[in-house]
C-alpha cells in the first residue's frame, strides 16, 4: 500500500450506513459502549425520511398500521380516489404480491402477533428519546403537549373513543374531546371537526430533521466521525468491512450496520439477501396561517387522513400513503386531494414551497422492522423497515442493536426482528 493510500485510510470499529434517526441513534448507542464509530451518509443527518413526518414520538401506536380487511375500505381504496391511499396503476402489478402478504399479516391473529412484537419498542420510545434529548441539549426542539386525532362525525368520535379506551391497558393517557373541548385546545380549527381524542403524553417536535441533526451533533461532539459517502461502496474486506468516503478516503471497520431506510436494499441485495422491503411514499407541504390563526398541536383529521402539524417552517400538511416506485418522480395528486380538506379544518394561507416534499417510508409486510445480524455475513448488521415509525423508534432501536452488537443483555427478545424470518 502506498503512502498516499495509508494517509487516506480511516480505521474504526463500526461503520454505520445512514444518518437518519435510526442510524444516528445506533451510532450514539455504540459510542456510549466504547465503540469507535464512523457514520456515513450521502447527505447531512436527518435530511431524508427523518425530515418529512409529523414530528410525533408516537407512543400511542401500540397496534401497527394494518391492511384494511373490511369490504367498504377495500372498495374505497380500490377506486383510487382516496386521500388516505393512492396507487400508481402501472406499479400495481409489481407491488401486488407484497400487498397480499401485508393483507395476510393483517389478520386478527397475525396482527396480534405484530402488536406483541412491537410492544417493547413502542413502550420504551418516549423514555429513550428523553434520554438523548437531555444529553443533546435538544429541549428547545421538543413540545410536551401531545397530539390530537380529530373527527368529522359522531360515528367516528365513538369509534376513536372506543379505540382509545383499549389503550388504557398500555398506559396511554388521553382525553376525549367534544366540540367545545376541542375548540378550547385549538380555537382556530374549523367547525367541520366535532371532537376528537387528545393523546397528552407523546412529545412532538417542530423540526424532526433538526432533532435528528441535534443527535448527530452530539455524536460528533463526543468524538464520533461523520463523513459524506455512498453506502453502496460497502464491501467485504479481509479484516471486516470497508466503504469509500466522497473525498476518496477509505473507511475500514470490523463491523458495519445497514440503516438506510428505503435505500437499504440497494446495499443488502449486493450481498445476496432478499427481503420484502417496500416503500410507502408520502408528501408534505408547508403553509402560512391566515391572519392570527395558530395551531398548537399536530392534528390528524381521521376521516380524511390529512395531518396538520405546527412546524418551524410553518404549518405542515402531510398526506396519506402512495404506492409507487421508490424512485418515480413526485406528483401533485395527493397534495391536490388533501389540501381542500386541510383548508376546511384550518385557515391555511399560501404555500411556502413551490413543490411538495416527497419521502419514502420503508415497510415490511409483517409490520415489524429487521433489527439484528446478517445471517451469512459475520460483522454485518441490519436496522431498517420501521413502518412509519423510524422517527419514533430510532433511539430504542439504537439501544437494542448496540446491546446485541456488544453482547450485553437486551431490553427485549430480538427474535421477532430477525432478518431470516422471511
């Protein structure tokens, strides 16, 4: 090896590929356990999927999001006119086998299994975020007033109230709101909304990408290295793993973690792994509020699937799910469908951006992530497929994987998340 190459060699214990909430949290927890970690991403921390969400640490999502099984919902979504789910007709033949697996996994018995598997992670999510928030000094990026599921009909209110009652057994705090109580909490919501459920415990962030960056800054302050590079350069090396940074440096480490969210398959498939990772695409747009209108909580309009969340950039409207190819161009269909409903429930002003943000949420059909070792490659680890909850579950995933990688007792049995279950 020549001297120039020696100067450009960066040694570490672990390379973590991906600087979203999952990857940053893994890097921090490995660092806490004495590992020398290099965090590698093509962009800055929290600038992809971790940026584009409603900013909720979603402790109330004890049950994963299942595939609908009632005929009315199937017909509604099949017509492809819903604000909650849209599909690209040309993509449907490609995604149909995955959707069938998702539908099968959503049977009552299998959904109960998924709920039980996810319970330990969901129950720890608030405490694990609180731990990192305190150490990172990120309290200004957190609000402590929860979020609201709002409804347009008494039928929907009765259903949401019943769902909330079932959550009491899981320690979820909430209040049922009639129209007057909802107006007291959010005076500028429109009268189209007649009540809702206020989940009072979950923290929220007006800048989820910024919170991810705050965790990454903590990692760097504590001596971690964050480099720009292409994760697809990961390769097996005699002493472990190597990857290339954008500046030409080569990173060498005993172990590597693939935490690339919707791009994880770009790397793991190169090593011969085949897992049913799909993406649910989603959009958001920021708006100014009209006049003196203020929104104080993230609000989900249950009947349309539209979420409005108060963010640093303005009021963020997020859409429902779109099934389309991960890398297909963005379109404006869902924004166009959702915006009229959003304007019914809150006095939105002009758009702040000229084009909507598009993100991809990595999902597996059994509604639980892959967290653990690669079955055929010692020293290679996986952490992806968190099914809408990567922002929520990043810190607890980081702790669990770091415990596994360092041989420590784990906070829960990791068997349900193993990579070879498919």
